C-alpha cells in the first residue's frame, strides 16, 4: 500500500530523521522478526566492542548490525546501566524502529515512554520521523503507539502527522473506524486544529463504514472548524452517497459544489463521471464531461468508454457516434467493448445496415463487435444478412466458435435445425473446434423437432467430454423428455447435471417431478425434489403440491422428517439452500449427494 503524504514544509531536522530512518530500514528489512538468540558469543563480542568505546554512534552501528532482536534489546539495556552513558534521541530512535518493524508493539511502547521521560534533545523530531516511517511501511499500530506517547509526554505533533496517519487508515482494506476516531480525538486533545485534508480523511472513513448521516453532519460543520470544502471533499461526498444508494442527494451536492464555484480537479472528474454513468445519470455524466474538457483536462479511454456506454443505454446514438469520432480523432483508440456498446445501440434502434457500415468505416478487426452485430441481425430476423456477415468474418479470420454458435443457436431455436447442420459442416470444414455451446444449441434444435433420440445422443457426447449443457438447453431437454413421458432419460440428464450443481428452470423441474410421480416412482421423485435445493433450483407451488398429493396416496403411510416437512410446506428454504451449499463444499458431503442419487435414481 503506497501512502500519499501531502506536500509539507518539514523542518530540516525532521528531514534528517527521515533520512536516518530510511537507512536503518534497509538493514532491518533483511533481518526483521524476533528469532531465538544464538550463542551469547555475539552479544559478548558486541559488549566487548562497546565497553571502552560506548558512544551513541558506536551503539547505533552495533544495533544496526545485530540480527537478533533480543540481543539488540539486551545491548541497549546494558548501555542504559553504564554510569558514563546517556541515551540520545538517535539511540532511542534506532531501538524503537527495530522493535516496531518487527511488530513488537508492547516493548516498543515502553521504550517510547522512556524516551519521552528522558526528554532527550531532538526527541520530538525523532518521534515524528518514527510515525512517518511506520506509516510508510504500513505499520499503523506502531505509528499510533508512538503518537499516543507523544501526546502523553506533552509534545505537540504537527497536523501533517495526524493527516498521514488518517490517510493510512483510509487506505487500509478494513477502514478501521475506531482507530481513525482515536487518532482524531488525540488531535483534539493536543489542541491541533484540523485542515481540510484531516476532515476529508474523516469523511472518507465515515462513508466507507456506512456512517452516512454522521459524515453529512461533519461536512455541514466544516466551516465551524475553519475549513472550506475542496474538490476532494465533494468527490468523497458524491462517491459515498452514490455507493450508499443515495443518488438524489449526490446530485444535490454536485449542484452545491458548482454553486460555491469550487473548481473540480482531475481526480473529481475521473471518479464521479463513471459513478453517475453507472447509475444511468446521463445528463450529469455529459455535463461533467464537458466541464472536464473546458478545464483543459484530457479524458482517457476509460472515461470516454463509460460515457459512450451510458449514451448507448439511453439510445442516444448520435451523441455516442460523435464521442467515438472525437476519441479516434484525438488518437485514443476505442476498446472493443466500446464498439460492442455502439453496435448494440444500432441494433436496438433497428439500424442494422448502419451498424455494418459503422464497423467498416471504423476499420474494426476484432471479433466481439461483429459477434454483437451477428446477434443483432438474428434478433431482427435478418438471417441472410447474418450469414453474409459470418462469411465475411470467416474470410477475415475473425470468426471464432462463438460467432458460429450465435447463428447455429438462432437457427435451432427457430426451426431451422437442418440449416444449422449445414452451417455446422462449414464450421468443421473451417477448422473451428466445436464447444459445449455448439452441442447445447443442437440439443435445442433436436428438441424443437421432437428428435429426442438425437438429442440424447448429443447429450451423451457432452457427458463423454465432461461438458455441461447450458441452462436453456438443459431445461428444454428435461421438459421435452417429460412431455413424451421418457422419465428414465429425464432422470439420467438430471442426475448428470445435478452432480455438476447445475440449476434447472422451475417449470421443467415441475414437469420432471410430475413425470416421475406419474410413472409410479414416488421415492425417486422425493429424492429428486431433495436435490433441488443442492442445485439452487426454485420449486414452484405446483411441485410441492404434486409431491404432497402422491404421498397422500401412499399406502405405506410415509411421514417426512422435520427438515423435509419444513421444505414441503415452503419454509426454511434459505436454511435448506445454505446447508446445500455447505454440503457441496466438502468431499465427504459430496459423497452423500452421490449416495442420494444412487439410492433414489438407481443406475440411470
């Protein structure tokens, strides 16, 4: 984590400490950690070296090259007991730094207390430098410990030290609110007035810990603390409000910012334009984009992309075309997803021919935009245009398996399976490798023609390759098999797909339960029903009703256990699914699922 410190006019003594700390870190980083002491020979050797030459510089050199932390502490304490020697802020700095970088916070804190108590010359600068060094190396607990001892000792750290700590806490993943609050309270205790940077960090922590109302209250009190909000303040407000679902308030604060004539900086634009676009606030996005350019900031590829996407979602095609032309003229090449958004907009407006011309005019040679155009042609029923486009893509070597699958899938869904097989032959001849989506499409095609034997043959080929049907094909195959009363085939398909945790459409699942029950296999139906929750299948009321109806006719007088009864009456569904997920997440339980399948479904 890189901490950005505000530019400071640090005194020269402070800069000296920063230099000393960086040189010490180089030595410590190689030997960080507390290890068991070696023979006392190293300790004795260092003591003998210092015995007649005990001065601060010599002690610092010895501490620097002592790898064992315990030995370093013993040497430091030995020096403390020598009548003719007094520790300096330099020697304290060295041992505190060494302990802190090793994570020994308690012992480090004791040495901080001693340093403050001894009132060594230069102690304040040394402590400030320690806070800075620990922050830079992500040692936040250690930095807070040093700061606390400074305050207890009556020292008054500069506001930049508190800001650096708050900034580091903001950068942390967990955004510890209690630590941030503690640092801020220590600042108040020390009588340090906050800057706008201080309050910005505080606002950011409040927003990221979902204390939105408290953050807004702190913002309204900024003037009382002698601070005026800046661009970063409003960036934090807008971002925090949008991320917490308070979009209208975010727009209000944007208006307030502009009314106060607070000039947005580059960071504000790059943060807020994507946020407003993601919430489909196209007017705000366009407005900020124009302001950004008027301020001589250059939008990057990402900013252009999110704004074009937002324009396309709102079918503002002309504006989107104008913007993409501006990108290209400015030497910013659009990414393929931007062209995909553009093509989707063309197609949704029914402008298929214009979309084809657009790709040609922009000399696009990527597959994804052409695949989007293929989808558009198929959805518009312009199958001849789609075939022609696929041929063009194939000639240019930009047609992949997905490109062929789009057309094959559409033909299979629209009773053009014979044409799909012709296209499949050309696909194979073009050396395109078929994938699970190709087979899934053909399964749908055969189901639509009621050719369930061919569909099952394709399914067996899928199984042989350890692939899975997609959701739509799976649902169509099971539903179709049940319609023609092929319960064993339907169970076989469900068996395979259930072992892969694949969900099934609720209507197809109802058909499966009913078909199995109608064939007199109530026990199997119950087992299948139980497995629905392991696969995340949503059961409709008719499914439960069918199970209950069949059980009521049972001569065996079967009674469900507690868990099963809860599921049957429609309660405890969330708990059932939670248990199902945990069941699949360990190998022992997965064997239980296999046993249910084997017991209830037999060898099918």
